[in-house]
């Protein structure tokens, strides 16, 4: 284990206070943390990730009351979602308070805020005592990390410490919800579904439009392995392999074994059919397939139910 991988929350909080970068676990993925009010520290997050400066960050908080410190004019429906889903994998985009630096918002008038459910993240946030920006602790556009070792492979000395909170239990990034008045607007799907949000506040969840704020993970190409990835229906996979005579070294993520062996297949991973289990291990499986050194990763298309919407979003962007 790398010397900088630790469970020392007090040391991590001290480094954050000193303006250093610390990777920490959440229930979704590992985040690359910095003091949200320290401009130079936030700038180093962008630089470490090679992230465009106009791509906004999410502020993580350790209690629900801090929402009023970073946001203003909070809709009643947003407070209802906070009461139901925080701590948890739900990010709310609200009008930013004057306290929030524009480098965090990407120059917008809105700010994204979330209260993560991971006990180590909560302990860190409470010891730190404020807001921590925490985009996924990976290089921009690549696969998000769900283990401390992933972060250690992706970053060098620009990250001072990595808190080890074991494997993330959700596995893909949070659902992001904005607001049009009291109506929620889906800005990024996740494992908290549109239906769950709609049922909680008895309001339709609107789709994002051209005037919606920019949010994390919203670019067409994102969450991608190094190896080229395509999505195919199960029935089309054998047909594709047979028709691509020149294709060699293919890695597969499918729900069922390919019954007929094919010489070009170098590795097959069989995925679970339950969405929560699929999401929890998605990035780890894609990282494993990426390490095979194949020329192509084929992922079988997933079910159309809304419980799969967050996973579908990640796979579509990975294949873009």
C-alpha cells in the first residue's frame, strides 16, 4: 500500500485546512477534495485533473444546514429533497450565495451542493468544518475511481493524501437536480431516479433544456476507458464479431456468456442483472477490461427501465 493511503481523518482535515488536495471516499466515487473557499486550492484541483475551468464543481457538506451558507432562494421542493435524500447520492443545483467563489461555479450564478452518505466523508467534512469541492479523483473525462488504489494510480504528488474508505457502495456519480421554480429539473441521472424524486415532492421532474446550468459530467464524452468502447444489443454481438474479420483482442461486458467461442475475444466479464449491483462495480469492471490491452471493449446494452438511467448515461458517454 502506498504510504499516502491512510484512514487518518484528522491528518486529512489538517491538510485541507492548509490548502492541500486530499482524495476521499464517498458512497458514489472517490472525490478529489479541496477547501471550497480557498481559490488557490480549488485551482489546483482543476490543474491536477486537467479539467476545463468552466466546468463547475460540487461542494460537499457534512450537514444539511450548510446549504444556507452556500445557496440562496432555496425552493421548498429542494428542502423536501434534502430532508428525504441527504445524506445520499443527490446533488442540488441552487442559486449561489455571495460566499461561493466563481471558480467553483464555473462562472455561473448557480452552485451544486451535496451531502455524501459515506461515514468517512461525513467525519472528514465535520472535522474540516466547511465545504469541500470533490470532483471525481481521476483525470478529466476518464473512468471515475471507486477504490483508493485507483486514485493512487492516477495521481502523483499533487494529491497529498488518500483516505481509504474501501470500495464505494453506489459506484456511479450522484443524481444532479436543478430547479425551475418549484419544479425539479434532471441535469444528470444517477441511482436516485426521476420517479423517486417525483414521488417525494409530487411534482413532475423536467428534462434539462438549453438554458439549464452546466454541471459535472455533462459533456458528451466522459467516464471513458482508454480503450475504445461500443454498445451493442446481445443479439448483435456474435454477428459483429463474425463480420469484423480484422478485429482482434476484444473485451466484453455482457449479461450472458457468449455461447459460441470466438478467437478475437480476450476477456469476458459477466455483469449482474440488478441495477444497483451493476452500478457498484461498473467502473471497476471497465478498468479491468481496459487493462487487458484489447483493441475494443464491447458492452451489452442495458435494460430501458428508469432504474438503469444513470448507468445508461455513463455508458453512452463512455462510448461517445
